[in-house]
C-alpha cells in the first residue's frame, strides 16, 4: 500500500539556518504530494502541495519539489524563524484518493 | 470563514466506557473525514463520508467504533467499549468535494485518554 517515510525529529536549528526535512514515498501510479504543518495548539493546515512530477510547491518561504525518479518530496527553507517551530507532516494521495501521512518531524527553532 | 469545529477538546475515560466526539465541518463541504493520531505517529484515516454516505471505512475497527453523518452535515464518532490503545487525538477534517488534490481543513481535535 501507499506509505510515506520522513526523517525523524526533533530537528533543532538556530534562527536563519537552512532547513531540510526529508520525505520519501511509496505509491502506485502518480500520487499527489503534500506538506501539512501543525503549530502548537492548532489544527493541521496545508503548507504546500505538488500534483505531478517536477512540480514545485511553495508557501511562506518553504519549497518542495516532486521528484519521481527518487520518489522524494523534501521540504526546504532558506532561513527559518522561531515562528516556524511546529510539527511538519509529509503526505500523499494515491489511487484511492486517501490522504496518507508520514509520522511527522518536529522542528524547534531557537534564537 | 468558520473552520471545522470539534468537541469536546479533551476527554478522559476509563477502559470499557463509551465516548462520543462531535464534528461540524465547514459549511458547504461535502466530504468529512475522521482521523486517529496516536502520539508519535501520523494521522490515520478512520472513515470518510461523502455527504451522508460512507466512502471509505476500511481502517475503522467496526467492533467498537461507529460513525454517522445523518444529514450530510455534522458527524459523530463513537467508541464503545474503549480500550487503552484508543488513547489518541481524534481529528475531524472536511473538504469541498473530496478530490485527490483538494486541501483538507482540519479541526483542532479531541484528545482522548483511556485509563
């Protein structure tokens, strides 16, 4: 079945550091790929998405590129802020249109 | 725009008791989802409704879990009897049509502790 593997956290960075959170997936066909974020005390919300190979999703300075050859969708940001501290979930919808999540990666940004 | 509303926010029960969670999706959203998020894991889909019909309940433990969306609007998820392993956050989400590329809108969840 469909699955998503994320790098384990927590990831601790200083403000203005470069962020990469790795995500790889297993799915049949051509899934759509997503990053959702959960800020402390809030519900999950969509951060960005990409629906076909080589698409780049971007939002709030975050980017991720759909790489079919490596089955990856790594999340990057050039300069993180304290306000980016949250749990980040990689997810996909496969042929069943069911959203399957990874286990989440906690990011802690310090001053 | 009002978001997805869930209640209660927290619930503590003893094993073998029953519990119910309520969800009111965003107005006009046809698709409603219930997810279970166990600590340290990603959310797992329990059941998906399209209007008042069930689209996917393949991962719902039907011997103890039930869900309904009678009028195609709000929904209730029930656990009876609860087990220790049901301790989790129960998330409700909605989307306009349930398409594969659609954004899901999540509520804040109900945190259940089974003692």
